[in-house]
């Protein structure tokens, strides 16, 4: 099936590469469709004419079929639909005129004209299409009205009934207008859709870029986390203070370095400060760093001044690093405090204004042996050195390299022999960096571990950043016998730190722009809300006015107690209204459906109510047909509908009137484009009113007449006046209109009930039919029972 479908689409679209949603593709498919239909019908009609010995006409039709075949192959080769489109529309016009002239099958040839407007507007555009439709309208009028009056055409032309001619011309104009409106709406919708698709595409591209950036950051974080796990092996031996805490801040473990730095053992610190590190740490930056680390799931570094157990003030650089579960959530926080008092003092001497410089927090573990057995300590260090990816160097007490691990080769790219040959054999040689030289001297003189950072280049000339922890190994006499240097590359961390700083600047700028846009939107919302409230107040006031002019049920009941009014406007105000008049001899009930609903319809209802009051109450005219004629003239005059026929608006109303003579028990009813139901002896009689409305273009030009229908009133006679809102409501299982047939069955089934019960059933049936659908139109049904 897929293969046949592809073949069909290839033929229908002339093998164009555009999407089926593209307007050009649809036009090509439509031209191909009409070309195929043209080929089939031209050949069929040509064959029929050939056997009827109409040779000339058959040749013409065969020629047209050949032209359609040419169009089919022309579009397949050029992918151009403009020339074939214009030609197909002109040929369709010629075929439609011929079928209108000939009558076609059973005088149905005029039906082909209805295909022209939507097709022409879509294929050749609204402007050119409008010119062609006007030309076709003129040709149609000539064929149906002028040619039959000419003797030379009278024998061959198809003669249509006068009513058919009028309905054909009027309906063709209506189809053309509707097609023009539809094409205008379709073009706007298509342009809007294309613009929306472009915006969505831009948003998708931006989203993909952002996703790629997030993935890159995530990868870097994972690499950093792996590095931290490797370093955790030697965490307990470093001189830095290492604290492990839960995400709630509860301290779980501290290393020996914590006691060396602050003077507290684990139990002493808990007793003195408490188990919660957030409450125990008095520095305000710690809480902010703690929250930021949990929120961003990235290491956070800050410097602060702390106090030891003896009350000594020290500067500490604190690194908060998250440890992750397998699912990526934070399970612990590793807090590393480094004594940077001397570094701070040196920085203040060098540059006083840079007090908050961040120090790299990836403190690598240094090995420090407090055991008397040097061999055992070296054995432990060798285990760590073999397993870590960091560079581990063991040198003698003067700094000459004795051994390096595999991590050294990975970091520098050199073997030990290559390094010694090119860079020298002494790890203490940092003559070009006074700060590093001072730290090394401090390590040897004070016999304690030091940490320093310096830039370097590896074997391949690539610039890298190295962080080194230099730890002295001492014998039982506290003499240095070995030096252990643990080196780690922190280039990525340095680069990530700079990238994060730039991203923070960008986020800050974006937040400022978003804040500005939000302020503008808030102002616009307040303005729109204020205008909406004013509009609601105006409409509510209009409803009060409209309700005031509608007749009261008490006044109607004085003349006809058994009646009901099912009135449900679509909006606050309605385009449907009911009207009543009564005296000692008669009473008159009327209902009207004005053009539109809501506020426009309500304005027309005010006009209709005023005209009815003038005709009946002031001029004392009581005959329904005469009332409708006078209403028609009054509406046309009041709305100036005859002043400019070219730009005349088509507003008006559909009206039903029932006049009941109390003395003779007879009723006269008349309708303007409305149907009236009368039930007598359990039989529903359908009374169709005039096809003309009150007011509007057709009523102005046609000078309509309205007819009275007499109803002899007997007991249980029911008369129903109604607008089209109830029948036009969409709903039900199939989502179609309620329809007049369902309404007739409903009235047939309920007319014998009391009027209040009839009204209740009508309301419940309407609500059930609507379901979740919104109301389509204003609804009005007036029931009179005698």
C-alpha cells in the first residue's frame, strides 16, 4: 500500500520536493486534479458528440483534453503551476458556460459554476480570481437571461424556469462572497502559521545550543567528581582540615588535620560548637556557600577568618565539594579548610586591595609519616602512589629524585630518565618563582607539609597548571630522610572557574532584561484589565436597558395565562427579543432574530422593538402581514439601506407575529424568513413564512410580500414562535446541529404538558445536547397554549 501511495503522491504533486503542507504543493495537486477531471470529461463528452455526429464540437473537446494532458506533463517538468493554473481556470469557465448553455444532464449544467469561486481564488489569487468571477457572473447572466430571448439561440439553448434562474444567480453570488472571505481567512492563517513555524524553529535551535552547553558542563563536573574520589584515599593524612557533613549540615567525620588546624578533636568540637556545622560556623559567607554548593552541585570556594581553640585568629580557605549518589543527587559535603594565613599576609603586602582572591581548593593529599618505622610508612605511600592518577615523586632529603610513579609519566609525558635529562634531577629547583622557593624552604626548615601552585609545560609544549603537595618524611630522631611530592593537573578547574565567572555575568545581564520585560507586561496587563472592566460595566448597563423593554410575564398572563418563554442569550445582551401587545379585543405576540448577537444584535433589537411599538401601539395596525411590510420599509429607511447600493450593509431581522382575536377565537400568523409551529388535535402543522427577511439587500431590491395564515383556535391548540438558535446548536454524540426535525419531535411529544413543564423539558434537552460545547447563538422559543 505504501508503494502505491508513493506513486499516487508522485503523480499528484508532479514530483515536487516541497512538503504536502506547502501552499505551492497543494496548488499543483489541485491543478493536476482538475486536469485529470478535465481529461476524463472532455474525452467522454467528445466521444458522445462524435457518435451524435457533432464533429466540430467533438474536435474542440478532444483539443481541450489534449491541452489538459499538456498541462500535466508541463508541471511535472517545470514544477510551475502558474501558467497551467490560469489556463485550467479559464478552461473550467468555458466548460461551465457550455454546460450552462447546453443544460447538461437533466438541466443540471449550472451546478458546475459553483466550483469556480473557491478554485479560482485559491489557484490564481483573490484579485485576479475576483475579476474572473465577475466575468463568469456576467456570462452566466447573459446565457440565462439574454440569449433565450434571441431567436437564433432559442432552439439550441437550455431554458430554465424563472425561479431557478434567480436562485442560481443569487446563490452563485453568495458562494463567490463566501469563497472570497474564506480565501482571505485562509491566506492570513497560512501566513501566521509560517511565521509561527519560523519562531518555533529559532526557539528549538536556541534550546539545542543551551542543551549542548549544559551537557559540556555536566561532563566537566563528572570529571571533577572522579578526581575527588581518587584523592579521598589520602585525605586522612593531609595537613588540611577535612570535614564530612550531611546535606543538613550534621558533622560525621573530621581528620587529624582538623585537630592540627583548629586544636579541637572531633568530640571536643561537638561539645563546644554543636554537631551542626552551619550553626557552629559564625561566618556569614559559610551559609551562602553551603546553600550555593547544594543548589549548583558544584564546588564552592571562599576565604574567611577563623579562630583556633586557643583563640588565635587565622585565615582559612574553605572548599565545599559535593559528593554524589549514583542517581546524581548530592549525598554528602566534603569541607576542606586550608590555613592561608601566611598567604594572606603575603598578598596584603603585595597588593592590599585584592583581599578576596579565591584560592584553588583541590588540595591534594600529602603523605606524612608519624610512625617510627620509616620502611612501613614508605610501603604505605607506595600503595597510594601506584593506585593514584596523580604524579608521585619520592626524593632524598636534598630533593634529588629517586622514584616516580606512572602518574608522573601521564602528567608530564616524560619518563624519569627523560625528565632528568631535560629538566634536571632536583624537585626543589624553583629559582624563577620566589613564592614557591619560600614555601619549599618553609617545608624543610619547619618539617611540615606545604602546598603550592605553579604554571608549567609538559613534554609536548602544552601549558598546564600544577598543584604540588610537598611532605617531609622523618625518622625517629625527627630528621628528614625523604621528600614526597604529589602533583596534580588543575588546568580544567582553572578554566572552569573562569568559564563560570563569565556565565554568571551573562546570567546577571539576562535577569536584568527579563525583569524589564516583566515590568512592561505588568503595565500592559493592568491597562487591559481596566479597559475590560469598563467594557463589562457598559455591557451590564446595556442588559438592564434591554431587560427593561422586554414585556413582563404578568402583562402577558393577563391576556394568555398559559404561555412560556424559553429565552437564553448567547452573551450578556441578545440579538433575539420578544414583544407583546394586548387590549380588550385582541393580543399580539412577536419574536425576532436580529443580525448578529451580543452588542450588535442588541442594538438591532432596540430598533425592532421601537418600530413594533410605533406600528401597533401608535398606528393601530394589527394585521401580521401588514406589520411585517411596514417593519421592512421602516428598517430599510432607518438604516439608509437604499442610499448606496454598491456599499449597502445587509443588516435586518427574521420575525414571526401571531395576532389572536379574542372574540372570534381565530389567530393570524405571518413570518419573515421564519417557521411557525401550530399543534391542533395532536397534529403538528408547519407554517413556513416568507423567504425574505425584514431589511437587507434582498428585501430592498425584491419588494417582498408577506402572507397571513389563519388558525381556528380550539381547546389545547398550541402555537410556537421561535428563532433558529435552538435548532442550530451543535452537540450530541456526533457533534452536529440539533436540527428542526428533532425540535418538531420534541414539541410533538410535549405539547400536551403544562407550559411550565414544556419550558423545563426544552431547557434540560438543550443543556444535555450542548454538553461541553459553548452556545452557538441566541435562543428564543415562545409557546402559547389555549
